[in-house]
């Protein structure tokens, strides 16, 4: 890992500029990179459909369902993001033929290093939130509540700042852990320490690059969306008759409204399922491309920070 890290800037010269982002974020549109996120999005979509009835009910089950969905999103997103980051890392080292299978094997052998950092940071953040909550409860004590509030107010204030900082660190861990591990190596605790270190010493640089990354990635993704949308309109208006158009509309609405559609005809039901999959594939490919753009930008950001810190 250390030998790879030293040569990371040899195949592609990077400068800490917006041109880097524009030129190299485009790497994210490669089908191999975008393909990585498709299974993640399909899993998340069908899990959401499965839990849909639980999420929008006014009982304790809805909170557990939302918590489970968010936790699942963070953990699984980190794994698929890590596969993408490993592919990008090898590409930046000049290994253009590195396969998704090899990236998956690498992630599988380093699984705790990608999963644990967000969990560790979440636990730390939760601890400070709970601690602050109980401190605030002390100010509710009869007779001495105002006195406790006055004495502990500075503690409230600084713990709240720590929580805000930890929330920033948590976001960094979700989107940057895979790039940090691929570039710096180490283990789960090394990655966690590096995330806190980057957040404390390069927070504004991360924010600046992230904003630039989002703007460029969104612009490129929007361009892809416009092309796909005009193609969709072209097919609907010039190649489909009214019956086919209505059939497509029913399937599209079932996806948008998250409602299952049942046909009396067995072949119509199979056709609906296949068409739904195809439409979801197109939609998720666009989202995957955006996520791939973002991750390439994140990787460039961490690479530049490492380069200029050396």
C-alpha cells in the first residue's frame, strides 16, 4: 500500500485547481465506475418499498424503520463507495485494467476499515448528544434550575460546538472514508483518526472543494439527465402508439407513486415488471453517475490535501 501511495501522482499530474475537478471528475462517467452503485440503489429501493408501510405510520415502528434505513444506507453506501474508490485509486496509479472483482476482494479483506469509522464517529456524537441532554435536564430541577443553568451554560455551549463539529466529521466519514483509506492505508482506527485530523486542520478546504465538486458533478449529471430525458421523450412521441404510451405511463406512475400495479394477464404482469426494472435502471444509472462524479472529486480532494501536506 505504501509503495502505491508514493506513486499515486506519477501517472496523472494533479494541481489544486478547478480544472482538476472538471477534467478528472469526468472519469466518473465511465460505465465501470457508475455500474458500482447500481446494486446499492436497487437494494435501497426495494428495501424502502418493503418498509414503506412502516415508515409512514405514527408509532414506534416508524422510528425503528427510519433508523434502520438510514443505518443501512450509511453502511452499504460506504461499501459500494469503497469499491468505486479502489477503482479510482488504481486508475490514478496507471492500472487501467483493474477489475471490479479485484476491488470487491480488496474491500472484503478490509471490511472493518470501511464500516467502522462512521459507526465509531456516530457513537461518539451520540454520546455527546445524550450527555448534553442530561445536563440540560439538571437545569429543570426545582428551585436550583436557574442556578445550574447559569453555572453550566459555558459547558452547554462548548459541548454543543463539539456536537456540531462531530456532525461535520460524520458527514466527512460517510463520503470520504473510502478515499482516505485507499490513499493513506492503515486500519479502521487509523482512518477514524485521519478523518478527525482532516476535519480539524482542513475543514474549510474540504468544504470549499466539496462545494466545487457538487457544482461540477451536478452540472455534468444534469447534462446527462437532459440527454436521457430528450431521448425518453423522443421514444414516447415518435415510436410508441397510444396503447404502448399508456402502458409506459402506468409503469412510470407506479414507480413515482410507489404503488404496485397488478394485471389480469400473466404476460402483461411480467412485461410490467421488466419495464419497471428497465426504467429504474435508467434512473439509477443517472444517480450512479452523479455519485461516481462526486466520489472522483472527493478522491482528488483528499489526494491534493495529502500531496500539499507533504
